[in-house]
């Protein structure tokens, strides 16, 4: 008899504690603190708004790349610039230029890393070796001088069409690697 009463009391206590814990989780779900400072990308909360923005990255007297945007909103605390209607131009050692256009971009002003994205039409990267790369999102890693994406990618040129998921590219050597789910089709050269 004593065991039956103890089991029922423990069961009732467990149900009561579970209910109380569920209530606390439900009540505090909307008020969870965030580690990241709140920095909505509204024009009113930006530290500065610049029309016809240009940012140039150089090493010595050599320009490595340049970002131009019709509009930029700068957030000093986050060390970033949010850009609209963006043109990103990479300059090669032999005077080669590769320009990429995007609807939106984010420049990390501390690391000089860059994100470029399009919502509707793909970003187009035309290499000097005759390949054209299409994707909706690109990331530039300045330290390693690489472009990356995890999004779907299509690369066309020299009678080939290569499709897959993700891209790692080194613009200086024009080496590009599609990371997974790779499909290659022969296309008639035009």
C-alpha cells in the first residue's frame, strides 16, 4: 500500500513539474535574450546612408577589387555596410577584370569579406578563360581571395554545362570546383 501511495505522489509531482516547466518555456519563448546586438537594417537606424558608394581594396599601389553601389547603409558597431544595386570588380595581375553584379550585398568592413545576392535572376560571373558561372549567392573571402557559395551553381563554356551544389573558386588562377551533386552535359559550342 505504501509503495502505491509513493508512486502516485511521485507521478503527480512529475506531472506538476512538467506542466510548470512547459508553462515557463511557453511564456518566455518570445523574450529570449539575443547575443547579437539588435541592428535592424532600416535607414533610420543606420549610422550613415551614402548614395553612389565606392569602396576600393588595394595592396600597395595595386587595386585588388572595388565595390560600387547605388546606395549603402553603414552600421559602425557591426562593422558592415549593407549595399543595394552592387557592382563588384576584381582586378587580376595581368590587367584582367571580372565584374559581378548583384541586387544586394554586405561588406564586412573589418575583414573585407563580401556577400552578394540576387533574389530573382542569377549572379553572372564571366571568366577570362571563357566560362560563365551562374548562382544566386556569392561570398568573397578576402584573406584567401576565394569566392564561395552553398547555393545551386551552373557553369557553361567550351562545350560543357556543369551543374551542382556549392562552389569554391580562386579567381586569380581561375580554378573553380563545384562541391557536390555534380552533373556534366556536353553542349554544342556556339
